[in-house]
């Protein structure tokens, strides 16, 4: 941020009175512009005993497999956002079971939330930012071609929990940027 | 948002190509400025069998009781944010047990997350934005003077769950602005 979105004057990084960290403060009108972490929501979609994955058509990690997910919009619930992203990326209509995993990623100021869901009518296809969509059993899953650590971790937790047929909400932090192979 | 924070030119609300909802788009440099929901984090602090509440010294809901909580900052985990806010608002050092409640509040584009925590050394006092801090048993709690529905709901869930000594993570949506008494 270089300019004030309220009055167009330049902003400077400074600690506002009564605050304890630097913010973008307008040199002219005094408006304080806060930066906040973003929430990413998505679904772990189950079809029979397989999971729905999308091969990413955009960077980062284009060509690798992910769970359908994207930024939560204003005025929607995380569940609504997860259902919307699943439609946009995998053209899949789903019924939500419940919230399943929550990840803090402080190094990129993001929070990921995945819902467990069931494919409603067996239909899916590639959305605009997806190269292909497909369903995989645990054995056939492209474990070495997954796009993000939160995806791998959610899948591992799911196959573990499935053995006990018990799916509690998992909350975890991934504190460091992963090393890319 | 009236002006572009990258180049200072005026912005207009329009649907960018390949998108499906209006964003603030710069008329000159084309930068798209997204607006995202915010995350609020806090603690349900237990001291013996009582809970720590803060009486708010700022609007909204000044004078009413709340759990210590505030906006998550960039580059911190939700747990770190909850601990920080508990220090800032109630001057209390805490040990976290686990994530406890998550609320979607789409009408104000916020997500609340409360952690269960234990008071470390018995000490607490009013932070800068707090009129007073105090601990309450279930019976003595100021139920009709609580600041927010997420606070009341978290407290109710806690006293229910305490009967079974089992505290699963609860995820709920509050879809409408509450009617103020």
C-alpha cells in the first residue's frame, strides 16, 4: 500500500497512538489501513470411498493436485464458501457433513478450513482454473504430486480417521514455508 | 475504498474479467482490490472453576462483559493471537488447552475463534480497552450483560460440556444480526 484508499494521499508505515505495531497511516487524513490474514475454504469431497481432487491450472503449483478451495468472500459463511469453491473448481454439487480441518499458516497469513462433504449426484468436471478433476482411492492417490501441505495433511487425517469411522475437527499450525521438491 | 492504494487513481466497482462479483478496480492501473472477511481470536480462560470476563471500555457494546478477543494480526497463528489478546485486554498469562468454538458471522464478514485456556498464575487486571476484569462462576455470571452472542454461546457450551468433562470443537453460524435489547 502506497496511497490512502480514502483520500489518495501517500501513506507511511508508523505505529498509531495506542497501538503496538506499524500500520499504513495516511499522512494527510490520518486514516489507518489495517492488513489482515485471509481465510481459504474448501471441501474434502467423498464419492463412494474415493476423494475428489483437482489438478491446478493456475500458479502457484500449476499442474499439481489439490482439494477444491479458495478465498472466503465477504458476507458468506465458511460452509457456503467451501460449497461455492467446490462448484467453481470441480463443478461438483456437494452435501456438507461437517467442518474437518483448520490450519494456521502464519508465514503467508492464511487460515485454511476444509469441510467433509459428499458428492450429490456423482457428477464433476474441471472448472475454469482446473486442468482436470478426478476421484482417487487411498492407494491410487497422487501423493507425490499434491500442491500444498494442507492438502496432504487433510487427506492423511481422513484416511486415518476413516479406520475408526470418527471424524473430529482437527486444528493444526504449519509454521514454516515448506521446502519445494 | 475510493482510490487505488497502488497508484492513487480513482477506483470503480466492476466485475473483473473471469470473476463473478464486483470488486474495486483501478480505472488507471487496473489493480483489483479484494475485500476479505476478518478473523477475531480470543480465549475462554478458566481459573479454578470460574471464567475470566472483561467489561468493555470501548464501543461497540461499551460497559458490557466479553471474553478477551480481538483481530488476528498478520504472521501470527490463531492461538498466538488469542494469547496476545488475552494479555492486552485482561493482563492475563494463559496456557492454551485447545481450540473450542468457531463462529461464522457473515452479516459482518467475521469469523470468531475461541480457545480454552487456563490462567497461569492467578493474576489478571484491566487492559487499556477494558473497564474491569473479573472471574465468575456459572451462577454469578452477568448473563444479561454480555456484549456479543458469540460470548454467550461459548459460555453456554462450556458449562454444558463441563458436565461430561468433554470439550469437542464446536463450529456454528450466526446468520443474522442479533436484536439489541
